């Protein structure tokens, strides 16, 4: 496809009421006038008429086109859809730069995947097996990114060969919810292997969303971040990533935070401090300034930059950039308004704001984010520090996973790795990691199960630590209640008045399944299915393994093995493993 040509497709149903056509003409006039107005209206909707002669309509322009291009496209769409559908009751028209749609039924927040149309590039790819895998990964990434943005538009590129790149685009109607957009895009992407297997390009148009890929740059490339030249290397993977569009000048950081003033400080921990700031364009940001004696060194800092820059998901905190200035190591993130999960969950007053509906949404969002990390992204990532304080909440209480400072990249066929440096947070660590240094996707599953039990109970795992040598933990407390048939006593009392008891009990059941021995734990993919009700009957959990801790709480000395028959504890001596607190 050497020359880009306009694309026009129309789908329509026939109307039988003349009054509807009068109302439709008024509607189209409203949409055209809005696109022509002086404001930059990249999308708009309108409703005209009264039942049974109501007509709903909308348009949205491609997220990268200029205002005048959007205006001309919408006006052309209005003229063409009238000519193509003179008696239309339901219609949709697709151009390269815009989509226009109307119906006699409400369409604004409803996903419609009917009437999908497909185009393919006639040129073929030389290595379809490898290319199809890259295409699938990249399209899933761009779909996740598009669903997370307010305008529901995103582009993504990937390296095919030294001389060829893959360019992908995904866009939904901006009036769809995040989940609705993501569902629509996944449906459209699912058509690509059917239509375009081995092709150098393809497009799928549905009434609610559009996806496209090509081996040439068909969309505009925009950059908005002040930058200086820098290059980062991902150790051990021979992948060089340009950071030019991510690196901020230190002066920009100082201006945004009023010289890192204490009045702007919104958080502090072992890693350093976090400040709220505002960029010149009005965007609110969170500035993570690592302390000079932080356990996160330069390599871990670069690790977090590279990892988070590569990962795009609606349940991740979005990295906007970074700054390296002398001894200063700074990360710039999107500002998430509602602080962290622990700020609400463990507060005597604020935890009432987390009803069961919100808590369940948080659990499901975290699960989806980790499924992306473990299986659906182009990299396999082990987070290693999942805990309540690393889950931020946006204005709608949607969870955002943060802090990738100690995350590790795994090969796609790698099952586990061993380290002599145990880092993370005690209480969320799996036994095989805390005692022996082995970590895997199942380590994150273990941490997530502890977090699920905290969310359901409203209690910190740490409050169950005993003053004697045995660390019982929340998981052991949950097991005792489960075994005794008193599981309801574990549930946060404020949830009992207005929740689905069966859903809460299922979450506790899943939590107990995920603190079993490593080979008995489900994967994150299985957890997502379980949280959505599949299978209806879950396997019975076995007693979670426990281990003995020292009186100082900073070293684990013994490994406890509990006999199923007697319930007694049998311990054997172990070497001391130092745990670095965070």
C-alpha cells in the first residue's frame, strides 16, 4: 500500500417513519455544527427528538489528527451518510480520520460489535509465525493503553527487523467505559488472525471501536515531554530503549514542585519521598525522589524506568518520565488522587468508604494487572513487592499497581529464579522466597492472596504476629476459621450488612488456595477465572505452610511443617536469612 487513500464504509438499516428522517437531519446538523465550531471538539454526541422518534448520534476523530482534519472528516461523513443512507434508521460510517454513527436506540455507553468490517494489506510478511506473535502482543498492549486513556485512543510500535517496524492503533468511542472499550478492542483483535494472517497490514471496524496495524507509519507521532538525550540498557536482554521522550530536566521538576517543598510532600518511605507537582500544561504529577541512602540503587532505578515505560495497563500507575541529576534519582508518575489502599483499608474511619463493591473491584483490577504482567505483556515480569501500600487508588477507586523498583524480567519459558538478596516486605513473602530465595510468578500469587485476605478482613497481616516465636499471620488465622467453620468472623463487619456472602467467601477460598505450597497454587490466569466464577466449585485448600520467626522479627530461623493428622508443629533448624525491609 504505497499511497494512503481515504476509507469509507457504511452500514445501515432502513427506516419506515418519515418523522425519524426529519429528526435525523437535525441531529446530523448538530454534529456537523459542533465539529465546525471554534472549540477543539474531537468527539461529540447528541440526542434529538422524543420517543418513539428519538435519534442518538455521535462522532469521534482519530486521536492524532489536527482540528481542521477532524472538522473536514466529520462534515464529509455527514454528507456521505445522508447520500448512502437516504432512509436510514441505524447507520455508521468509517473514515481513516473519523467515525460517525447514529441509531434510534441509545448507543453512547453500549458496546456493539455487530456489523464489523475488515480490510487487509495484500502484501505478505516473510516470517508469519514470529510476526503473528509480535502482532498479538503489541495489539494487546495498545488495546490496554487505549482503554486506560480518557479519549480511548492509543498507538504502539514494535521492532520487526533492523529495518522494519510494526505500527499499531486502537480506538474506541470515548463514551465507552474502560472495560467496555477493552472488551470491544479484544473482540476486534480476535478477528485479525481470521482476516489478516501473514499480511503486512489489516484493519477491523466495528460500530464501537477500530483497530489497525501496518508495516509503515500511518499515524502521527507526537511528543510532549521536555527531554534530553539518554539511552538505557535492559541488562541481560540486549534491548536498548531510547529515553529521550522520558527524561525531564531537573529545572522542570523543581518548578513543578516549588523546589521540592515540604508543603508538597505527600508520602515518605524507605525509598525516599513523594511530592505532588504540576507541569506547565496543568497536568498533576507525583514526583518520587529516591533518598541518597535508599536501597534502590542506580541499576534498580533504571530497572523501574525501563519496566514501567514498557508496560501500559489501566491498572498500572503510568510513568511519565524520570530525571537523573548528579546524585538525584527522580521518577515522575501520573498523580493518583486517592493515595494508597492501606490509607483507606486500615484506617478506623476511612475503611467504611470501601464497601464490598469497591473492594471486589479492587481485587479484580489487581488480578487483571498481574495477569498482564505474568502472561499478556511482551515481557514476563515478577513484581516481588505486592502489598497494600503499593496499590494506589484513582478518583473512582480503581486500583493502580505501583513500585516496580525490585521487579524482575523472566524469560517466557522460565519458571523460577534464585537470589541471595532477599528484598520485599515481610508478611507478603512466600515461604520459598523468604527462606530459600526462589521466586516466580507463584511468588506474586502468594503475595496477592495475602492482600485479598487483608481486603476482605480489613486487618493488616502484621497484627496477627504473635509475641512468641511462631508467626501465625493472617493466612493461618483465615485457615483456622475455615477449618472451624467460623469464616464469617474473619470478614470486616461493615461488609456483612451489604455484600454477597458467597462472593466474599469465594475470595477467602481463593486466598487460601494461593498460600499453599508453590506447586499447588493456581496461576494468575486461573485466579482471574476463579474471581469471575469459573469453575463454580473450587478445589478444597490445604493447610498453608508456616514458618518460625525470631523475636526481633527481622530474621526467619526455622521452617515449620504442620502435620495434617495431629495439627502439631515440627520444626528443623535453618540457616539465617537476612530480610531487607522496605
